C-alpha cells in the first residue's frame, strides 16, 4: 500500500514526500504525510491526494495570531477547499475521488460542526445546493463564479478575512464549539496542524517536501517564514489560451553566504564598469513617456482604437479614451534585474573557466553600481524553478531595501540549480513592477537565453509563454529587455523580446553599448 501511494503522489504532483501509515487520523508533519494504517484504498488515495495538494498549493504556514478557535477552523476549511479546487482544475478526475466522500445534508442539523460539513460539501460539490443562509454566504465569499470554478479567495489574507466574517456570524448565532474534540470532515482531510507552526506543534511547513527528482533548493526557508506566495497564469500555445493560476511562485529572500565567509564589496572592474554605464542609463531612465488611453492627444492609441471599434460593432458602451499623449515623468525610474540561476547557467563560457552565472553576476554588479550612483530605484531577483508548481524567485534586494553589504553578500551567494520557468518568473516580476508609482519602469533579464524546463518538452511552448508575458508587460507600461550571456544562444531571446529587446553580450566592456541599445 505504501509503495502504491508513493507512486500515486508522483503521478499526481511529481513529489515524493515521506509517507507513513502509522496514525489514527491523516496529518502532515515535518514534510511527511501520515495516514491511518488500516482503511480502504479509496480513502487512502483521497487522503494522500489531499495532503499532496497542500504540499503543492498551500503556503508554508499561516499566521494564527489574533484568531480564535472558530476562525482558525474556518480558515483551515477554506484552505482545504481552495487547494482542492485548484487541484480539480488541473486534474478533473480528482473530483470523482473527493466529491462522493462529502455526504452532509440539512438533515445533519444546524450546529456549528454540522454547518462546517455542509459548507465543505457546498464548496466541493457544484451539484449540491444547501438552503442555509450561512452556508450560502460562505459559498458566495469563496467563489467569484462557481460554475466556472473561479475563486475569490486566493491569498492567506483573503482567506483570513473571509474566515473572520464567517466566524463573527457563528458568534452571533451563539453556536457552541469544542476545539479539543473536533475532527475535520470528511475523514480523508488532515487535521491542519502544519498551518499553525508558530504554536510550537511538531510540524514543519509543507514546502519542506522533496521533489520527485530529489532536487532540493539551496535556499532554505528563512526562520521568520518571509515567503510571498502567488499563482500566475501561463499561455498555452496549443489552445491559444491562458491557463489560470497555472504556476505556483514562492518568493523568498535569497540565502546569505555560508557562516564564516564574509561578503566582498564589488570589485574595481565592476565599479569602473558601473561608472561607464551611468551616462548611457541616465537618459532613458528620465525620458518622457507615452500616456496611453488618454481622452485627448495628438495621435491615436492603436489598441484603444481597436477596443473602441469592437465595442461599437457589438453595440456595447465604448471607451472614449483612444488617444496617446507624451508627458515628462515626475518620478524617477524603477528597474528590476532578473538573474537566471538555473542549472544551465553553471556551464562554462566558451573554453574559459568563467560560467554563464558568473558573467551574469558581474554584469549585474556593474549595473547595480550605476543605478545606485544615479539614485535609480531598483530590485534584484535570482530565479529558478522545478516545474510549474515550484517557481522560486529569490530576493537579493527589494525595491525599498538599501544596497548594503547584505545585498552584495546575497548576490555573491547565488548558485545555479533547477530549471527555467521563464514566463512565470517574468510575469511575477512584471506585475510587481507595474504596481510601482514611478517614472519609466524597466525589467532586465540576465540569462543564457534558453527557457528550459524539464516538465515541458515542447520548446516552443516555453518560448511562446515567455513572449506572451513580455507583451502583457508592455500593456502594463513595463519595458523588458534581455542580455544573453551564452554564445550563439540568442535566437529564443530574440523571439521572446523582439530583435531590439535582446542583445548578446560577450564581454563586460560591451555592457554600456548593449544597455544603451536596449534601453533607448
């Protein structure tokens, strides 16, 4: 049974967490899944699939401070429903495994635990319509569109707010609840002890699970659990559609160097290169930019004009802001530096000993020196991936953080490993950058130019998703560019970023001219 369940988890999620059949109830602890020893295969499979969904889709832990037992129980139920909804969206057959195990009906009663079971079924089974107003309210808070499976609650903060609102209603109804004797229902669901790691329970966050290929990230989660979790869509060229919430992106601070190894400031070559970069970068960082979709101007905005024509043909209200005007930015620019640290960047450049990642770090150091000297706000992220469930941006420097010794230490500590889910990394960074209320916004990728990912064998799939992301960033007024550091590897980059948006860099001395060409 244990070997069969392990294969089951590999087939479903591509993960291989430790599996123990030694408990009375299902639970997750220290990255391992614990299941009852004696039960039917259907219950074992349902419990293992549910726990695997937590390992794939849930954040490392939840903040339970300030929440009572009722709100915590509701938050756990909503998180169960969220991960199962995401899992069913990806693997629809799981619905046939989980839904028959939800058997709650109004005949169960109107106590709090009965309402929990009825709400769990309402969120899991689209064919079940519960008449209770509280259950209907929970269903309305959870879904934007239940028929299409569109979730309204996607982040821990949103889940917490919904749980608090529902818990307040339970308090108003004066319903009793004994947290000590409560067990989640249906019985295949775990007891959520992993969610409250701060309470001192013997658990570790689900992110501690090891991937099926045995690869483990070199950046362990920080003690304070400072992880930002996001789900981003991905463009599927075969169906010409975005797959919603397809990639799980877990951003964490980049690791510092090992103990006893001090960080060195940028060397003289990087500082000199940075000085040469100041003049080429200064003009594009402060230049005027187009104000799109304005209600007046000298020229038409093409996309807005197309939208206007479509709306008129469909007899819908048409947006009149179809012009473009140019204005001088009041604020300074914001720049995102993205460093590809996938395994392929560990390969040597030509016949020398320098790797692609080493060249990327040298170029990044010079660019950072120039941006810092000119007072331009910037952020630095290194990224890699292990399939779409595990895209890992590592923050070397946040936009508001200082460029201090700690930043240089994190930059120098970046090491190659994993794959390149380029589209997800670009989409994650561009959407953060689009929220910056500044002047020009730029995103510069330092890479070997090839978006590799072992879980996707169609090369053009990866290229087209990244290209779609670049076009989406442009619609958000974020300009993107790529410096290709591997020789003869810029074909994919030119397809993704356009001929003017990609440049092959063979020598650090060429960096000023390359950036001037990309940014002007």
